[in-house]
C-alpha cells in the first residue's frame, strides 16, 4: 500500500536538498508518495527534479552567512531565531499530518519535525556538531533533539567513513543507524572533455563572493572550463572565451559534467563530497570561510592525500590545480545501501 511521506530538508545551502533526491527517487520507484516540504532555492531545485511530485511551502530557518569569517558568532546570535523556528515547525507539523494525510516524516537536519502522530526520521551526518568551542555541549544538545525522533539515519559508512569525527567521534543515539552515503549520482563512462569544472554553491553572501573570486582567477585560464554557479532561481548559460558559465543544471546534466571533468573545484560540503565519492572524482575543496564543518572536512581529505584543501582567503587556483597532481581523489562507488533503511521505514508505517 502506498505511503505518503513528508520530505523536509534544511535550507542552509542546497546540499540537504540534493541528498534527499535519491530518497525521493526511491520512494517514487517503490510506489510511494513523497510530499516535498521546503522553501526558496531548495524548493526550486526539488520541484525541477520532480515536477510531478506534490510540494508544500515550508519556511526554513532563514539564516544568512556573514560577509566575513565570523560564522560562530553569527550562529550564536541567531540561536533565539533558530529555537523559535524549531518550536514553530513542531506546531506546524502537528497540523500538516492530518491536513496532508501523512504516514511518516523524513527530516534532513530540521530539529523540530517530530511528532507522536506518525513515525519520524531525522537525517544527519553531524552527530557531533563541529565547533571551535562548546563542542561537547553542542553534542549533548543535539543528542537531546535526535532522541525525539523514531529513527536517526546517518548517511555514511560505519567504518572508514567520509564524515570523519562528525559521525564517528562520539557515541551515537540509541535510535540511529548508518545507512551508507547518499548521492543522486553514480559513476558513468565518458570522455574527459573538460579541464576544470567549478561548482559554486552555499548560502549567501558567501556563494556570490566565491563566484566572483573564481571567475576573476579563471580569466586567461588555459583550458576548457565550466562553472555552475548554483542559482536555480535564475536561468542563463553563456560562453566567455573558453569558459562556460551556467546558472544551474539538473541532476542528469550535472552528472554528465562531473563525469567529463578532469578536476573539480567546489565547496567541501558533505553532500558534494558524497557525490564526488560516488563518481570517483578528484577535487580542490574551498570551504566556506568560518563554516567549521567544511573546514574540517577539507582538511581531513587533504591529510588523506585525496583532495587539495584551499583557503578562500588565500585563494590561488593555479597553484592548487598544480598541487592536485599529487593527490589520489576518490575511487567510484555505488551507494544504494540506504534503500534497505527506507524500505524498512516504509514497511513499519
């Protein structure tokens, strides 16, 4: 019997939305009815990927990144706003369950989307929230939220994980399981036609700052380059000499571009890392300044000699590309272990 399941990603960047794509796709392929609940660019992206899916406008936390690197202080000052939105979404979900006739909920890092009315899943790769201080306190607070859900899905391997300390350093909640990485992509055989593929993503204003920085350094670059600037709410695709600049690509188009690229330049968001791991690619990771999780992951893979970590404040693209010759990149992998967890959840409803 078909089940109606709410899928609600966090609205910080597009990564939480993109990693929901394989789950939504699997639900549709198994005859179920995913109901997408999102806002802004996340809603735009998921609506374009699944034009026939039912959608519901559901406001996010609306946190913007600072122009500088003071992300920790910005998040501290935003705590009342975040906690207020968490309480609001708890109440909104209680109304949505009967209104939309939901059988279950899958929340990607949205703390308040749990209810006793139906089983609720919480997805996170950050059992431990990376921070320069109060890390243990934040871990305990996060544990308190995770315990309120029926299940916690950790999109990583149990051993030799892609997330490092984020989901392996501290004990997991009792209701959790590793479901394997989540990626909308898989490795495809194709000719390497592009020297460099730049994937610009993340919340504003840092997304725009990164775009301006990269495009400036690409002037005069000797090679074929494609830059996907991560603005699904806009539509453009233009050529500037040997540089193609495109606003947004759907999953199929982006998979082909990644497959055809010799090297990727991108943020070190965890969803991007899972996508590149699935496709077996090599990258230069430029973490969002002040975002401790991305900074940690970029450093982790640099230390593993897989991908170069490049500080945006000392951005030298040519030097990073040259250095990447010494790094191994990922080997392609097939990520479908999550399907067993999704099937078990649906069966339990």
